C-alpha cells in the first residue's frame, strides 16, 4: 500500500509520484486526518472523489472512505504516465485536492 498524508504543516501542494508495473493493482491511501485537525470549528470530511485526469486512463477500483482516510486501487493496462486527482470535501463545503502521478511501466518492453 502506498500512503499519502496531507499535512498542513509541510508542503502538501506538490504532486506525489510513484511507479508501478502495468496490470498490477496497487492500493493507495490518502490520509486527511491532519488537515482536518488543523481546521478550526470542528470540521469533518464529508466526501472524497477519485478522478483519472490526464492523457493515460487509470482504472480506479475498490474505493473506500472512512475516518478521514480514502483508499483506492490504481491500475493501467498500458505503459505511460497516469494522473489521479483525489478531492476531499469538508463539512463547510470547501474542497482540497491531492494529485498523484503514476508511471506505469511494462517490464516486458525492451
């Protein structure tokens, strides 16, 4: 599992970059609990959406969301660069996004 923590005290605006083989299903976890704790007024996360953005289609499966942690499995049939946006909506209606870039590699390609 690849874990991403959205930490309001660090540079969380950068895009996270990972590599994985094509046709391999790797679970990713995005933890929003520190970002929620930093917000005033007792806000909570109300929903999370996963989007495949960019030129390479990324299959997003097994999406779950519980206790400020979003999980999903990412996979692609083809090599190249896949981009995923994870967007959280807080109870006050504001949103925040995390971007994940995945380089999908074909180990049989030489």
